[in-house]
């Protein structure tokens, strides 16, 4: 009589258990006795599916399904992580490009304001005759002609705050000097050697400084209002 032994089993799904066994036939002829003994020995060491209690079968099935679920979860997690990293790199590149574009636009706007400020200037420091002293009204008139109407109001606000239109104003503690309170005052020598006594030279220097640093006197005034210095 032929016995069929089951060497193992595997759970294929939540609803079925597939048993893979090794079927051993009994050979005919002179080898039949030996083969029968081998089969019986093998069968003695094998576990038949029907010998496994129903509860244990359920536990094996559950463990298999749990393993499958864990494998699928790990794969999904890895895919989600990869997708998130790709999206983060994409977003970082877009943010960098946006910042660069904004910086370039701001630089262009500053340059445009500076160009407008330079083109609107009506006079140069050398256009005014040198005097031994200047009244506030004279200094303001110079500034309006040098700076130009489009930026004069902003320029005037800064000078009013810094020196009250006193071209000889000096800060003994810091060394700041002149209409714009240049620190040190010797900075204004780039606009003329007479920076100590000629308000037109100071105005020229101040206008160049505001254009170079803030794009225009109005840009400098915006900064001054936020920081109380420029």
C-alpha cells in the first residue's frame, strides 16, 4: 500500500492553504521492500497536514499573512520616503530659483531708481560759487537743484534728521560731520577737498552714497525710518 507523506506546507492566501508534499511511490521488483522501508521511515518523520490541529493551522496562516503585510508595509514606506525626498529636492530647487529671481529683480529696481536719481539731478556741486558761509535756505536750494525734485523730499527728510541742515554739524563723540553726518567726515573728500566748508560738496557726496547703497534717496529714507540710521 502506498503512503503519501507531506514534508511541509505553505499558506498562499487568507482563504486557502496549499500543501506541497513529496509523493513517494513504491518501486516494483526487487527494490520494493527497501523502498517501502524508506517511505515508511520518511513518513514516520513527516507531519501530515491532517495531523496539525486546526488552531495551529490558523496561527500559521495568521503569521504568514502578518509577514506579507509587514513586507508590503515596508515597501510602501520605502516608496513614500523616496517620493518625499524627491519632492523636497524639487521644492528646494524651485525656492532657490525664486529667491534668485527676486534678488535679480530687486537689483534691477535699485539700479533703475539710481539711474533715475542721477538723471534727475539738475546741477553739480561745481555749479555754485564758493562762499564763506551759507544759510539754511541756501543749502536747501543747492540740495534741491543737485538732487532733483523726484528725490528731494526723501533726501531732505534724512538731512533734517541727521543735522538739521547744518553743514558744519559735528558729533564730538563719534566724529560724524556735515549735513549727512558722514562717519568719518573725511569720507566726503571723494566728492571734493572742500568737504568741510562747502555744503554743495557734501550734498554731492550724500546723493552718491544714497544711490550706491540704497538705490536712491527714497530707498535710503525707507531704511532710515526702519532703523533710525542709514
